[in-house]
C-alpha cells in the first residue's frame, strides 16, 4: 500500500456515484495506488491549484492597486540607493599608504 505521507489518518465513508467509483478504481489500478491514495493525490493537487490561482490573483491585484505613500517613499529610497552603486566602472585602486 502506497501512502502519500506519514501523517495521522482518519477513516471516513463517502457515498459516490457508481460510475465515478468505477473510474476511480480504474485510475487507481493504472497508477498502482489505492483508492484512498488516489483521492489524496487528487485532493492535494486541487488544493495546490487553488492556492496557485489565489496567489496569482493576489499578485495581479497588488500590481493593479494604486501605490501608497509608503510604497512611493520606499521606491524613491531604493532608487537613490541603486544609483549610488557603481556597477559598470572599474574598481578604484587601493591606496598603499605611501605618500610622495
């Protein structure tokens, strides 16, 4: 028997249409897992998919929203900091401490 995880298990009873049970049995046999294992996989995949859609919606909403004063201040500060970094210039030579 293949288990998806080592977490505590709860035994439940479900009533499903006969044709759905036949499809569940066929797929579980094809994948080499128990009914319970297949249902666990399917439910876990559905949860991940829903969480991904929620995250994507939150990202879209974030970028669609008007920036707040805090966002503007942070952006200005980061912009100043980024401009102070010398990326394309050759490194400055270190002084040896000797004077002419």
